[in-house]
């Protein structure tokens, strides 16, 4: 059994717990919360034996082997490093940290302590993303990648009423690029590596974060066009356009339907059956890596996480987005 501690008591943690409990080697034993009341309430709900309100005491606990971190982006680095320094393996929600400097500190801590660190980008472990990778050669020379993730935030109405929810607060290293744009960038990097150029534009909110934005990423033989937003919805499919055909998949954050549409008009369905909760595959990958003694995922590798955050750092620089963590 791999015993887990949890940092972050929100909806994505609920999804993680529900998915991971379907894996036989998962056991949830500890939770960290800033307040005893919140931590105890969450522990009672999920049958968690140990509650901590002090980060160092939590990190030093002998009650768990690995930690899942789903706190605000600005807290990821300090919390992850504290746990890794005590020998804990870390699965940390995307984006891995606020900036490249923090990601570098996290990867160095992982290597220095001989523990596993993995970014929790769920889409890249799904069977349908693997189908995209396995069949990419069929479409010939790739000329364009198009990814879109535009989802009207449930917190945007609060923002428009004059409040400042965490989702739009630069104090927590938030905004549309960090929360949704990353879903478009990570698969791109896994498939095609680091771009040669980055051009970015954004619609900025008065709070100092981006409500929406676009990226144009240049490669030697192709480009990548990325749209993302937390203030409008979009229903556009993602595409990888090749000279012989185009791979079309429905959702960039969790591909459920994948096809190749060839130039001759024929269509090949690549869709694989997969779990409704895509976090299952991310959790399974992490647990298998811990069991095997691996210190890094081949897919969500330290190098890929670094490339992704460097793209976002450059985009934020062009957009004029500065976080306190910078």
C-alpha cells in the first residue's frame, strides 16, 4: 500500500480521492489544512485518521509515504519542498509552481532527496492521448497544433460583483493561462518538445491576472495556436494538422473522442475506452512509479514540466503579468 497525505480540500481533491481509491495500492491516511475545523471536517468525510495544521509536522509525519498537493498555485513549491525534504514523494497539481525558478527548486529537492516528483497533468496519461501519440505518424508532416480551453469560471460572476476570488487573485499565481492554458501547452510539449518562439497576448483584468489569452508558438516546421479563457465558453475541438490528414479530438483537457480525417475523405476512429474520471490514470502512473522506485515520469517528466513553465513565464512577461512569487 502507498499511504497518501493530502494538501488542499477542494473539488479537484475530491476527484483525486475518488479516482485513486479505485486503485488497490492507495490508502489515504493524513490531511493538512490551515484550520483544525476544516481539516477535521474533511477527515471525517473521507475517513482520514490524521489531521495536521502545521506544515512541518505534516511533512515529518510517519503516517504517509506520498502527498497529493492541490493547494493554490503560489503554495505548491514551498509545500512540495517541505515534504520532499522529509522523504515524501510528491504528486503536485498543475501548474507545478508559479514560475521556472520555483520548478527548478522543486526538481532539485526531488533529486537531492531521492524522491518522486510528478506534475498532475491528467490528460497525458489517458488511453486516448496515447492513441494520438501512437498514430501521429499517419498524418505526415505536422504543420499545426491547435488547442483551445475556454470555460466560463463559476467565480467570474463574483469578480464582476466586486469580490476577489482566488481564481482571479495574482497573490495565488492564478489567472486563465495558469489554470486553463496549461492544459493546452503540456500536451504540445509532450508531443513536439520546446518551441523556438513564443508570442502571447491577453485580455487583462483589473486584478492583475489574465481573463483570456492566445499563444502562437513557433517550431521549425509547424506552429501551435492556443486559445484559453475563464470569461467565455468555447466548444471548438482540438486538432493536429498534418499534410496527409488531421487528428481531431474533442477536449484538450481529457480527450474522449479521437479521429483521423484523411485528405481523401476517409475517417479513422482512434477512440479508446477510458475511465470517466481521467485522474485515475494520473494516480495509477504515480503509484506505479513509487512502487517501482522510479524518481521521475517519462511522460510528465521534470524536463517537460520545466519547458511548460518556461513557456508560461515568457508569455506572462509579454502580457505584463507579475506575481508576488516572481
